[in-house]
């Protein structure tokens, strides 16, 4: 796949995470210290929406059962041998693009 327009950089404030529709697929996009990161929106535990979770630094906590994921690596905090998919993000001007691969 190729990079797809996902939104405006201002849509994801520093220190926040939100759900973003990228060409029909919802991903979680987090802004960590001004850098955008995109991961799968689906928690490995029970399918909770990670984009609706709480972001603390680079760690998002699933709102359903508190599983934690690093938004930079996608790895589970409690077991770094497993994780969710990470997607490349590219910023051009005020827009950001995500490549779902």
C-alpha cells in the first residue's frame, strides 16, 4: 500500500491519542512530544479501542481492561515479546499520512 492522507497534524494534540480513519481502516494515532505514531486500534486482549485509551508519555492504556502498549514500538508493556502493528507516518506541511502496508 502507499501513504494515505489521514488528517491534519493539529487534529492530534501533543500528549493525546485518537482514532483516525485511514482509507476505511481505523488506527490509533498518538502524538508523543510532537511526533505522530500510528498503531493498530485493536487491543490484543479483548479488542478494545486503543485510540480511546489514555496516553501517558508513549504508553497507551486500553480503556477496556487496562492493557498497556508502547505507541512507538506497538509492544505490550507487560510482555514485550508481543504487540500490535505499527504503521509509518509521514508529515507534509499541516497534513499527515499513514501507510498501512
